[in-house]
C-alpha cells in the first residue's frame, strides 16, 4: 500500500507542479527579452508580431535584491498589452510563488523572480505595445524588469492543478496512514522464553 500511495503522490506532483511549470517555461520558442524597467524608470516597449507567433505567452522577470518577494497579496507590477487601439491582455503580478529564483551572479545578492502575465491565444500581424508599471506593493527592492515573450506556447489545462493537488493530498494522507497503522504488532512468541533453571531463573 505504501508503494501505491507513493506512486499517487508522484503522479499528483507531476500533474499539479511539474507539468504547469514545464509548459510555462519551456513550451514554444522564445521570441526575445526586452528591458522595461531600469535605473528607476518604466518604459513601454513595442514588439512587431506575426500571426504565426500565437499563442503568445507573456512572462516578466523581476531582478531584485531579495531572497524572496513578500507582497502580502498586493500587486508588485501591472502589465497591459495592446494592438490596433485595443487591449488584448491586462494582468497583475505578485511574484510571491517564486520559491527558487535564479541567481544573477555568485558575487551579487540579486535574484531573478519570474511570473506569468498571461497568454494571448490569437496574435494578429502588427505592432504590440507592452506597458509595465508599479503596483501597490511597497518596499520591493527592484533592480530591473524584463519582458519575455514565447511564441507558439502551449496552454496549461486548467484542470491540471486541481487534479494534481488532489492526488498529492490523497497520496500524502495515504502514506501517513500507512506508516501509522501499517506497523505489525510485536509477536510475544518471537522472544525466547525465560530460563527456568540455573543462573537467571525465576
């Protein structure tokens, strides 16, 4: 039973954690990276896209002098994408789920935190204006912010995380119960009987 519950836990981790992470970071091909915040200033960037670039995944890399981002559920950054005078994506970014940020350099304390702004399912050929701005979170030691675009990106199935987390919970609960109640009681007959004569007899 322990092996079965361990397998359920591994499957749940794969569906709920590994699969969404891999789809977000590795599906499709990277179009490029644009610096949208540097030296204390935000600036919009215009990117020429074509129809073959869709679906387009929009990612934001935040470089900060911190081990982790603590935003108390507040917005760290906002992002909008517009083309032909209409907004096609509006998102708020918190970065509070980035548990393993990338290190800029072993000599520097800066870390790079990544968050997903969203997916633009259909792209029309033409210029897209991406605007990143500050949110209402305070005390975030930002060094730089980069916009990262990935084309032909796969969309994460919305059912994956709930199903994966449910399997993880079931597998973990099963393992706990299996370890707690799976111990066999000690057999009193497994010990040799006490001597009845000679030294050490009763």
